């Protein structure tokens, strides 16, 4: 008896409405390099993830998604070097220009002394996952990234918590010049820091500083709405109490949901009653010493996030269960 084997077929790869042939026995990366398409790559073994691209129409072969976070798999990201197409595919490259749509500001009000609540509404549904971020763009092209703070709803809105940064051109524009009724350009959603309704008995640790509460609030709301039964701990930190917000709302949620625990943390010298004294990452780690089988979401100051990634891994959290979107906070 002869050995059975799979005969590969030639399929069409479509990028920005241009078709490319992927020959039998070629990976997507092979085909794109042959066509002189500029795509980053390094190991060609599926290890470095530098050739990750996204299918915008069909589900990629499972082998091409091996080793990716489940939130990336849900969005049809795959490794071009490991993908032997099983059907025609439309592909989005990382450096392709973004699609923007116009939204209308429906709420612009203060959350605390330096943070606004900005809500943008759209005529049609805006598909995103709670905790993802988008790029907001001014008419002159100036662009900044901000995390969403709500869950997808029929109201077709996006909610943001935006802090005024010292010398920040874009944040000052949003604070001082944008009014209800104004239009603003919003990109498609990005990022893999969001909740998936699986393993509902799993512990969730949410740690954030400042407006890092925005994506965590969306993730929390999403988890509770999906009936998450495992313990959920939210640690929100700042230096002074005036820079925290939604404290009462979080306490109310903790009263309504026995599995949700909220700890507001202050690292400054004045710590009123009801607040935990210390840095948010240290308090979170001391509060939950063993993180084996926990899912961890980290948002806020880049140094805190990078430090916590290492610390929660050493406390037992699996790398695949540690979520953090590392977009840079602009100071201009």
C-alpha cells in the first residue's frame, strides 16, 4: 500500500485588492516574498512571530495559529511562515494603512481633576472587544492610541478615559477644544488584551494605574456579563486619591457580585481610610501569592506593566494567560 498524502492546491492571496498566487507547497510567506511584498520575518519556524498577519475573511489553518494567544486566534491572526492555505484568503499586512470611520462626540465630561470621559457614537455597529484600543485622529493627521472602556452594545458607542498629559498636544485638544456634537476619526480596533468567555471558573487578576482602569473596566464588565464564576480581583492604583475615579461604582459592583473584589491603591504619603497603602503591583502580588491557572490583565504605566509581566509569571501564571497591550503613551 502506498502512503496517503495531501495534494496541495494553488490558492489566491488578496492584499489590498491585488491578487497573488500561492503555489502548491508554498507558505504564505514564501509566496509574498516571491512577489516582493515587504513583510518582516526572521526564524521561518513559527517561533519569533515576526511574520504575523491577519486573515480578514476566512479562518486560517490551525497549524498557522499554533502558539498564538487565544485572543489573537479569535481575530484570525496567523503566522505566514507556517500557513499553507486551504482556500483563497484575503490578508491584511501589519503596515497597511488603517481604515478610519467618523464618529460623533456625545459625552465629554470630567471623571477626576485631570481625566475626561469621552464617548463617541457611530451610525452603524462598531465591532470590537472590550479592552481593545483604537487610534483617534485629528483633521491634521495627528493620531493617538486610547483603550476602550465599555463593552459592545446596541448603542454603537465607544467610551474612553483620557488623562491630560503635561505638554500633551492631543490630550489638551480633547480636553479643551472637542465639544459634544463634534466629529472625530476613529480607526478599527487593535490589541489582544480582552476577555474571552472560556474557563469561567478561572481566577482573573486585573491590575492598572491611572487611566489603565479604562480597558480593565471593560474587561470586568464583559466577564461579569458572561457569568464568570471564578474570583475577579481588580487593583487600581495612583499616587493620590484625586487621580483615582469610579471608586464608588467599583465598590457597588463588588457588593453586587460576591466573586468580584476591588482594591483602590495609593502610593503617596496620604492614604485615607478605605484605601490600600503602597504600589499597586506590590499590593496585588501580596494579595494573591499563587497565580497558577489565573488569567492576568495589566494596563497602565509601561514600567509597571513590564515588571508585572515577569512577576506574575514567577508567581505561576502561564505566559499565554498574561495580557497587556504595549502601546506607548505619548507625551506630546
